[in-house]
C-alpha cells in the first residue's frame, strides 16, 4: 500500500498515554496538542507525527498526500456500544413516548425489544446486511472508525446466530473495524415468558457454546434489570461465558440501582454500560476497579432519563468511555460528537475528558487500545480531519457533522468508500 502523508494540519489533538492502553481519573484530561502538524503513515500504521515539515521534501514520489487545509486532526471515534443489526422500525413507539407512555409501559404492551425481535426474526440475512451496512456507512462519515455491534434482537438460537453471521459478513466487507458481542440475554422472548429459567438454560447450554464454536463473538453481554435478567441470571450466564473464554460486559443500572455494576466489577467485566441509576457508592466501587464505565447519554436524552454520574466516576479514579447505544428504541443516533456534547453539558465532563472517552477509552472497552484510539507512532492510522479550529468545537458546536475526511487504517474514505 502506498505511503500517506497528511500535512498542513492546523491542530492535532490526541489522548496521550504512558502505557498506550487507557486513561483514568484526572489523567483523562491528558490531551497532547500540536500545531501545524503532519502525520506519516506506512502500511496503515502511523510512523511519524511532527510539527516540523522538514521531512516533506524527503518522502518518496509514490507517497500519497492529503492537504488538511488547516483542519483539526483527532483519532477516529470508537463507538463501543451499539445494536446496529436489527429489522423494523419503532418510530410509532417514539410517538407513544412523546404522548406520555413510559419505556416500561410500551414494553408491557408488546413493544420495545420484543417488537424489534419479531421484525428481526422475520428479516432475511441479506435484508439485515443491507440496512446495517447503510447504517455503518453513515457512522463512518460521522467519524466512527471502530464500532462494537451486539446481537440480542433474535432471542432464539437460530436468529441470534443469524445476526452474528451478518456482523461477521460486515467485518469482512466494511472498512470500519467491527467487534461482535453476543447479547442473547437481552430480554425474555414471549415463548419463555412463563419459563424464564428454561431460557437461561438455553442461553448457557445452547447459544453460548454455538457462538463459541463458530467464533462469532468476542464478548458476552447481558441486560441485567428488573423484569429482564436478575442478578442471579446474570451471574450464571456471565460465568458460563467466562468458562468458554468470553470477556464479559453488562448493561447495568439503567432503570434501577440493581447492583449490576458491582456484579460486573466482582466478575472482572471489561466494561459496565449505561449506569444512569448507579449510586455514588457504586461509582466509587467502579472507579477503584479496572472495569471501564461506559456512558450512553443518547439513551438518557431520548428517554428523558437521568444521566449517569460520570463526574463522580472520574473523580473516583475511573476510566470512562462514551458510546452512542445506537438502537431502535432508545437512542437513534450515529453521532459520537453529539455524545461528547452531552458529556460536557449534562455529565460535567471536560472537552478533554470527552475526547478521551470517545476514542482511547472506547478502544480500551473493546480491548483494542493497544492499536487504536489515539494518534501515536506504532498505532493504526484511524484519523479524522474536522473543519474546526480547535477540538473543543467537536463538543461545543452540536447538531452538524464537522468531519470532512476519514482515514481508516491509512486509507482515505469518502462517501463511505475507500479511495485507493
């Protein structure tokens, strides 16, 4: 692959680490900035970052060049919690919520996850692939270069495997780096509503082994919440996953202070996500652990729910990540910059902390921060050029897309396609 030189960068901003892996507590504000910078990429890897342009005349004639025209360079966004593969549409439920119905009332009436389950079960592999690819194209143009995608809208073995097979095809065909997560324990399907223990058996004894045998997921996740999966259910499923070699994650403390986040810490979860109802005591427990706290402020905005206590988590020494939670019921957004705005305006995070949470710590939540999430020599060249003077504007000026160029693994992307 030809070398790439990105020059005339007005400002470069990136989390700066000692171990290249994550930033926690006050260190989340450690942002390295350069002016009038240039980046050299070889075979998809960053090999040089400099404020000097003296080496410009020495690059080989075959080097591809990109004039940043004074724009700001930041790492590609890492969206570490999404539900991108699903069928159907729940705009009608959005209208119901606007008229005063709660998320729980809509679910009890047959809406919510079960509504999407039905549409997803009825959709073909090809139909799910086409719409998911279109969604990923849009995410990429908004600066997301790495995303996790969960299953969880099939809720039977065949449909969960179908979703994961779609994710595998997207991994092979889409420029974005995609990390698959098994979420068979997202809700109880109607056929097991009166025999929940049997469904837990199926997840543990049938689904997880099948997913492992086919190599279809990196992580196992669970929605631990009242009227969904109990702490006891969660512990059994997550331990079964760990016994098969899956790192674990949890949807935790979204609708109540259930103790799911503490369970995640005790089991050594890579991340606990949502945390809208986490107590200050719970925040201290997470903050003192190695588990990453992933905030999903789009869900709080969309559902008019409280925002998670991320200031307390950071002050307790925690590593915080940001993600969109893109899904049909509670967060229909592709925009990581919007999550940064909400972090700053609703969760008392600084723009520096928001950038770290949307890049390096998101990569850490996917166990990819050794190679992605910051602009450092030796890391993959996932780079964004934004038409702003300072990276603060990515959080400050919301409601529009400032990303003008996406460089993914050293390849320039335009309109969702690689430009060779």
